[in-house]
C-alpha cells in the first residue's frame, strides 16, 4: 500500500510542478502544518504535498 501512496504523491507533485512552471512559478517546500488532535500538536502527514508558489 505504501508503494502506491508514494507513487500517487510523486505523480501529484510532478503535475503541480508542471502547472507551476507553466505559470512561471516554482514550488517551495513547507516546514509543516500543525494540527491539534486531542490537545496535542502534530504535523499533518500530507504537509509535504502542500505547494507554495513563488514567482521566478
């Protein structure tokens, strides 16, 4: 199952990268997204997939 999830994430990142390039932008990695679960602060597992665009 992990193999397919990893492959899906890679495909999504490739697609987003192409879209960003078409808009003369680039992807910038984000540190993480904090969320509260039962009062605890945890990083969201999909945080690495959140694109942040900047103009180049």
